[in-house]
């Protein structure tokens, strides 16, 4: 049948295909209007989705401002970053603290007397000697030092010992012309808990702690500290712990980093000796930024409504002009934003924070007023936004969040209902379009067959006419020859 339709009119010589196409085009004019309506409804559904997303953005900020966690953020000011660094965590008690770094935590360091060569023999005897040392209160570690062991070999014995509690041995060259080489022992950690003590030594070696404070007691101990003919002075030494004075109280800590047990919620990192003052305050900038973002998101929502309602330059209604909900929504939002909270203070509404409505229907906030409230009246601002459980005050942020929760509810929200209504219209319209298309397809399938039959009939008639004409011509010619 399709083949016949493609050559429709060939038999009759009539433009049947063109006639059929013109008839269908006329019948499809109402269908094109339905398709246009369909695209309009689709765009309305999309716009309701975007508008609902705008409200959810506003609600997200309102929710954040309704949570106590938004108000326990802290900022810290440090007067001397070269002496120390101070980090503050949320919830730390606000206040001012005077800090003096009296001493930094140090590693424990010991050095041997200088010798001429790294091959200097520290155990010239024929029997093994002992080298015993310990870190802080940990148990002593004893190494067996074979005969003829050199200074550099002892360093290897210490470093390669699997029981090494945290000591690094290193040969250094001091540059001294007579005895430049020394064996230096350094603790890997800082503080008194990592202080190195030497208990016994091989023959012909002497160790002294670096930073030892000379005293009569030191000398007497040094003269009696002989083990296998070696010497180690464990006399009075400079303290290895960091010393920090905080608000007049001196604290000692083994480390210079991550000191978090002196001021609650504050972590100190010590860099150098010196004085510093730290001032811990509520992080008001975050609240200010959230307030400005709230107004910005509200304006985005209002601007979106204005783009989709009213009339264009040619006085044609825009996409959602006829929607009653959208026409009233800005005024409803204005009422919500004007809500007063009985705080008992000077901040009772957003207008007290500098909220103003502009001529175009959007909002702005006086940042001077907002800054003043944030910097100088933060507790009242917090009560207005967050509320006060002790005084049974629900804050504005909770009110706004609760209101927008209803407005954006997925089934009963203002825009959800409108979107559902449009979606239902769209479904009905799509059904109408499909049925109309099916009806027209059926109609023109029948018409195509009828036109094909007409074409075939007329073609047959033309053939009969041609045959009869030929026969008549033959008869006339025969008659004339007689």
C-alpha cells in the first residue's frame, strides 16, 4: 500500500499526494497548538522546580542559623606569631590570655671528647666492654662492645640495635685541628621523658651532655663516673621540657607542638621564647556572612518570580503570570521576614539588623547596622536568631526554617501543589495529543487507500478510454477506405 501511496496520482495524472498533504496539514493545525501548549506546561514544571530549589536554598541557611553549632565557632587573635601559634576549636571559652614562652623543649644531646680519627679505638683491650644507656625512665639498654671497636663502629652498633629506644648516633667533624671527630648521641624525641642517661662506657672514651650547667656537684660526679675506664657525666643538666607561663602559672611540657591541655579548646605550637597575648572571641564573621547570604538567596528567589510573571515589552503575559500562588508569594515572604521575636532586647526583627525593601521588590541589609550587632551585641543577635531555651524563646531562624519546610513540602508545599496541577494538565494534554495523532493517522490511512483506489480507477478509465478511442479510429479509417 505504501508503494501505491508514494506514486499517488501517477495513474490519474492528478496531484493527489499534494491534496492529501494539504488536507493533513489543515487537520494538524489544532495538534500543533496542543504541542505548543505541551511545551509551555513542561517549561512551567521546570520553573516550579527551580523556584522550589530557590526556597530550599533559603531554608538551608535558615536551618544553619537555627543550630547552636553556628554560634560556637571561635576566632583567635595572637599578638606574637613568631613566638607561638595558637589554634582554637569551636566551643572554646572566650577570653584573653597572657602567655610567656620561657623555654622550648629540647632534644637530649651527648657528645664524646674529640679524637684524631673515626678509627680511634675505644676498647683497646682483649675483652668485650659494655656500653649501657637509657632514655628517660625506660629500662637500660646494654650493648656488648667487642675488642678493637672504633668510634665509628660504636655509632653503627647503637644505630643498628633493634632494642634502640630512640637514640641516633652520628660522627661529626668539628674542624678542630688536633681532635676534630666526636660521637654525638641525640634523642629522637624532646623533653625530660627523652633524656639520655649513660650508665657504663668502654675504655678510652668520655661523654658529656651538651648544655650541662657547670657546678661543683658536676665536677665531683664526673670524677667518680668511671666505668671500664670510660667517663660519663650525668650531673645537673639544663631542663629539656618546654616551659610556658599562662596567666601567671608555669607549665612544663615535653613537646613544642600540639599542646592542647593547658587552655581548653586551644592548641599551642611553640616557636621561640617571647611574650604573646591571645584573645579568643566568637567567630562573628560567619554569622554575618550567613545573614548576607540569606538576603542574597531571598533576592534570587524574588528575581526568579519577577522573570516569570508580569508582562513583556510587547505586553504579552509571561510564563507564570496567571498563577495566583506566585503573585501572592512575595507578599507572604515579606510578612515572614517581618516576624518579630520577643527577645526582651533591642533586636526583635530583621529590620533591627538593617533590613530594607527596595523599590524593585528585592531586599538589602544595612551592613553598618549588621556589623554593629555582630561585633557589639552578639548575644542579643544570637537570641533573636537562635533563641534561648532557658527563657523559652524560639529564634527567628527556627521560625523561618519551619515556615519554609511547609512551603517546600514535597506533597503539600505551595509550589509542589502548583507543580502537581500543571503536571496533571500535562499528562492530560499528552494523552489528548496521542489520541489526536492516532485518530489522524487512522483517518489518513483510510484516505490514502481511498485516493489510491480513485487513482487506480481513473487510471483504468483512462486505459478504457484510450482503447475505445483506438477502436473508433480504426473503424473510421476502415470506412474511409471503402
